[in-house]
């Protein structure tokens, strides 16, 4: 039985990765900060350690055939920033993988990183990818277009009665469900691919996402289109006006809204069904 070591196992994608590798017959070791709070992670072993503290990783990857990292932060907190986690913690994982002789390392990046190089979150991830690609072991970079979980923002706005869009709302995205992304990522790794831009089976404009959210709620669509110059202006002002924990994710969100985020289509799960499930959960 092959063994995979998965970092970021308690996150949205990490749990699906653990489940996918387990389903494929792998022995799954999941890196967690506190095992007692991660008992629902579908892994054979819950490994307690801090990726930001390299000494705690020593020896944990011995015998592993693959390391997969979905490790990263959205909101900078606990005194840690993107360069501490998205870059340095992943460097710590990479260096331990090399010390343990792990033959392959896979990393979950973001789509269109080259177009968002000035965004701190993206810059830290991209710096790690460059280091990974120079390392003396095989690697796979998985770059998803966007998660179904992120599309909940459109549903949240629709619940409040209005969706705010920048420009004509014609930027496009094909978001993907975490289970479909885990499966597509597994296949990319199994094929030995160096890079995979991965999206879901359906492409939507931002306006169509808003319409889908209102339709799921059974409401008449109400949308307000803001000049895109406001989005661009906010990107410049955020680092100076907002706290770091707010500015960081907002910069990424606003930057992604200005791009077409379309990866190669994968999966079978539909966003409409995902919205229906979220609405049913809310209504009990």
C-alpha cells in the first residue's frame, strides 16, 4: 500500500483529498495541529505537528510515497502572515520531504497566479512554487479556478436582496466542487503531470452566478453594476486603509473578480445543486 502525507488536511479541500486518496487504496497520514479537533478527517493516521515549526516535522514523512500540500491561510491571524504559512511552512514541508527521500510533492496553488503577482497571498504561493520546481524531486502543481465554497458569497448577497457586480459582470469562472477537484488532482498526480489548471464542468459569468443564486432562493434578481474603476481603486487603497486580516483576502477576491478564472473542465457536480443544498440546510 502506498502512503500519502497530506498537509492542510482540515481545510475545505484537504478533507476531500484525504477521502479521495483513501478511496483509491492509499494509506493516508493527515497533518493536523490538534488531533482531538480533527477526528472527522478521513485519514488512517492523524499526525500532530506545526508546519511553521520545522523541528516538529522531523521524521513524520519517513516511508511516504507522496506529499500533498493544500496548506495555506486566507485570513492572516495569530501573528502569522502569508509568507509565514503559504511560503515558509510549505518550504519546511518540502525540505522534510527531501530529507525523508519522498519521491514526489504536489501543491495546491491558484489559477492565473502570474496575473495577480502583486497580491500578497498569491505572491507567497508563487514564490513557493518556484522553489518547488527547482527542488530535486518530482512535483505537481494543481491550480484550481475557484471552489464551490467561494461561490457562496453570491448566495449570501442574494439572500440580502441584492448582488453587487463590477462592470458588466461578464467575467467568467468555472468553479469546482472540492470532491471533483480532489479526484482531478489525484489523476494529475498519477499521470505525473507537472502542472494542472483545473476547473469545474460549467462556465458562468458573474451575472449568471447571481441569477443562479436568486433562482435557487426563488427571488427576482436584483443586481447593481458598479464601475470597475472602483474595484481597481480599492485594490490600491486596501493595504493602507484596512487591517492586514481584511486587506489580504479582499485583495485576492477583488483581483480574481477582474480575471477570467477558467481551468480545464473536470467533474460532474453542478453548482445549482450545491446552492440548493446550502439553501435547504439554512431552512432546516
